[in-house]
C-alpha cells in the first residue's frame, strides 16, 4: 500500500476513535433543574457527566433545588434514572411523598456519609451499580457536614484524654479533608464524565471577614470543588411572603458564579412555596412581565399591575389559575425561553467574524 494511503488510513482510524471517545464522554443528556429560568441560566439544564455545586446561606433553597432536579428527572427518564440522596447532615425533613409522590431518601435512613471517605465510597458504589443505559443523580447534602476519618480518630483520643484527666495536646486544624477532596475529585471526576452521572454538591457559604476585595463568600473543602465544578450556583434569599402572619414562600436569587458555557454569569429569580416546591409558573410570569423589579413589585402590591395574555388582562394570581386550568404550562415556558433568547440576542456582540480573512495573494520580494 502506498505510503500516503497508509497515513490517510491511520489518520482516519484515529479520528474515528476520537469521535467514539468524545461521544461516550459527552452524551448530551441534561437534567431539567425544575425551574425554566434556571435552565436558561445554565444553558438548558444540568449536563449528566458533570458536577454542580449549589451554595448559599442557610434557608436559601439549596435542598429545594436539588430535590426538584431529582423529581423532574424521574418524571423525564422514568426507571432509567437512579438517584442517591446522601443526607450527610441528617437534617432532611421534607415530605417528598406528599410533594412529589415518592420517597426520595434511601429506605435505610442511616445509609448516609459521615466522612468524606465514606462519601467517596458510596459514590463509587452507586457508580458501579449503574448500567450502561441508566442515569445517576447523586446529591451530597452537605459537603460541610462531612468530616474525615482522621477527625474521628482525634475525637476519640481527645475523649480518652479527658476521661483520664489529661490534656489533649495534638493540633486540631488539620487539612485532611481538603487534601482528600483534591485527590478524590481529580480521580473520580473522570469516572463521572465517562458515565451518565450528575453529582450535585450542596455547600454552606462562609464569609471571609478580613477580605477587602473580590467575592467574600467561601465554602469548605478547599479549591477542588471550585475547580472541578461545571456550574457553581450561588443562592440567596431576596424576600419572604407571609399569609396570616406566617411565612409561606420565598423568592430566591440564583446566580451562575461559574458556568462553562458561552453565556456565563447569568442570574434569575425563583419562587419557592415551602409546602409545594419551586413555583415555576409564578416565577415565569414574574420574569415575563418584569414583576420582580422594584417598580413592578410596588404596582403588584397595590393590585394595579395587570398582565396581558392573548389579548385579555389578568391579575398575577388569576393568570396562574388560567394557565393551570387550561394546561398552558408548556406555552408559558416557550414564551419565557423566547423572551430570554430575545434579550440575549439584543446584547450579543455583533462584530465581523475575526476568523474570516482575505488571503493576500500579492507576491512579496
């Protein structure tokens, strides 16, 4: 065989291997977040084969966002979806049977991680159980609730010293968790990418008091979480809504602090009803009619804000009722996506393609 044909054949085989490898690692399957606007923020949903970090203050809706993702993925993918909710803090008290029609926690409530080593083991266990055509969502809530095996040893030694009337003199500010996290994510992220796994890590925010510039919020676990996350979503409570002097819902601001897409750093407002979950219809209406601006909220409070839907005016609550009674949820979602894209198109850079250049064929000496 001529040398050129041999080279061409080798190149062709290499390209085929690369294509197959790329297809295996990037199936393009995404999990609906539970909120149309958050889907828009992250480019259509959370991609399987990646790690997502949800972080924010206490009561900022982190757990809601995680369980909504599981609930909607179960509805979308059916029996092909497997999930594991790792309740590391042992503080999960949501009635998911009432909210979504199924129990989200494992049957064995004690099947949860106390240390980062146990979390690594459980994630590996769930990945090994996964069949080729199955999808996995693994949530750890929260990363801050994980200790380390070394911490357990030190605690036992400290208690023993106390019981014997001695002073425990070993240091307490060890970095085992950060070091293990860096090694764990560096190795396990490859397996997450090669399989249809979506890892959602929930973290509590901490404020760096002495920091004078940049983002003052930080999370535990070192830099590994920031580095290996495809998306980092910062959640913060904007306002609460009361009924008969009792809190019934809240508005959460979700901002993509890190987003590996071509439109990063987007943000949105999401309504959470505490005994219902994400109010996607209400959130979409607020976005579509700009009701989350200060002026829009004031008009809404005075009941002066009427919104138009197909030529007819409604109050906000009446429009929600109209959409639910007439099964117009998908129509509303499409209108929100169209408006989001319209805004994106209006701010897109309109420049000449810098890669399209004319070749100067003038001879040079």
